[in-house]
């Protein structure tokens, strides 16, 4: 009996000792996200110009857009975070209203907005993502899915990324891949619709109601697209390194492959070798845009951030881009955050961009009808652009201000003014609010 009692006490002692060893070697693991965070983002955007693609590179580009976005990040446990992102955008466009320029009381004109349904639209988006971090926080896996929709297209997307940290977290490697499957609702310029399937549309109500001015033998090229899908596949690699206690650098490579309907069906084109036909002050389309069904995009870029002191940081960026449509571009930017107090930081910035024209671009009435592909979308033209920005941010790590059960952690306000070396210009005002749940 004494022998059995001694053996039992020995096992109890060994178990207690081993438990103490395990407890002493247990590493404290900080949660990836301590509590639920909610970001509310909003923006107001406006633009203007005289080179609308809807009217063949000549016409108003006036547009306004208001967006609202809510992002909720929820910690599921110490290692996993679920993020839900819901956004809505509402725009009014004088340009797109001229898909049908003949539904207003005033004479039709590319510089006058129509009142049709295409003048306004709503865009909806929902994205859900899930991320998992390893116990040592040196590996992060992320998966996401998204859906979005507006009047003339819908999209679903899938993607994921893997991040690996090395060298005591001073080096980071990121690999990402995404797939977007879009479906168009093909909408064509109003005057081309009667010529569907090669028919002679001059007996249609539009042409019976109006008199054609100029060339009365109106006979456009109508590109009616059977493929209504657009698929996009992207792959990216990013590498960042802390080069010095005050300097961090990064490099990035991005590859995007697109296939399917890459033309915008309702954008007009005018040919120099075809006599002009008008209704009122509106030039009837010689054709609608036609572009190749495949496109490969490649971008190489880098960042260098230099922490000068507690008040000043310099952030620089450069990217070179090219694709198989003939576009080559350069982007360079600089941002200089200035910390004026413990809670307030100013963000002046500047961005320069220039690109060559796509092989298939020509301006208003500069294409030939014998061309295989053609567009007058000035986003694909040769141009240079300057963007000036200024922002201010407020940070309160203790979240003293509260709204219901949420503490206000930060506020960001920024404004950007964008100008091309053409008539196009735009401005965007953004605001972001971050809340954390107590």
C-alpha cells in the first residue's frame, strides 16, 4: 500500500512539474485585432471637360458622384479577422445622358445634357474578406469575395493573398491573386439601334420624326457585340524592407489579363472618310467603339518612405506601366505628412502622370472606316496630368469621444485637384471616420 501511494505521489509530482514547464514556456500572443472596428468613408467627386467618349471625343464630360462606404472589421478570435465592406455610389452624368440625346425639349447637342434614364445611376458593392495570422504573426492568409452591380453591368470577384514576414519582421513578402467576372448589359447609341442585325433603320421612328441634315444617306457601322462578358485576372508580388531605422522601401509587380467585351458599347466614333450626318446639332455616330477582346497590363513600382524626425516624413512613389494596346505611362508622387500636434497631422501631396496613346485611339473625326479597331476615348489618348492634394487627420488612441458604444479613433479629410493638359479637370473631397467598439 505504501508502495502504491509512493508511486501515485511520484506521478502527481511529475505531472505538476511538466505542467509548470509548459506554462513557463507559453508565449503571450497578442490579438491581431483587439476589438471591432468600423470605418465610414464618403466622398464627393466632380469633373468637367470637352472630350466625352459617349459623343465621339467631342462633348461635355460633366459628371458628379457621391459615395458612401462602411467597413466593419470583426475579430473572430486571437488570429482571425472577418471584414465586411458595403459601398454605394450615385452619379449624375451629362456625358452618359447623351446615349440618347433626342429626349429633351432643347435641340440635341453633344454639349447639352439630355434628360434620359442614362443620366443617373447607382452602383452597389459588397466585399467580404477573411484573414488568418499564424501564432508568431509572421504569416497572414487572406481570402475575399465580392459582388457589385449598376444599371449596365454586374460583377463577382474572388481573391486571396499570402504575406510572409522575415528578419524579425523587418522584411515582408506579399503575393496576391484576384479574379473578376463581369457581365455587361449592352446599351448602344440611340441612332444605331435601328440598324441591329444589319437592317436598314431609316424607317425607324427617330428618322421618321427628324430630318437628317448633311449627308442624307446615313449608313453607319453597327458593332453589335455577342460576347457580353469581361473577365479580369490579376497577380501581384510585393516586397518591402526596412533599410534603416528611419527608411523603408518597397517594390511591387502587377500583372493583369483581361478578356471578353473590352469595348464600351455606347461610345461613339466618327470617321474622316464618311460624310457627316446630323439631327439638329447632334452628329450621328458613324460607328460605336470597337476594341480588341484581350488586353495584358504590366506595372512595376516602388516606394521609399523616409522618417526625418517626429514632425516630418517624406513618402515617395514611382510606377512604370505598359500594355499590349500600346500605352506606356509613368507615375511619380510625393507626400509629406507634417505632424503639428500629438493628434493632428497635415498631408500635402503632389502626383505627376503621363502616358502615350493606345494604338487604337484617334480624336473626333480622325479615324478611318477601314480600321479594324477604333476608339475616341481620351482616357486612352496621349496626355499628362498633375494632381495636388491636401489633407488633415485627427488621431485619438484612447478614443475619448463616443457615439453610442463606439469610440472615435480617427478622422481623415482630404481634397485632390486633378488637371490634364487638355480641357479635362476634376476634384474629389474624401472623409473617413474610424470607430472602435468599447
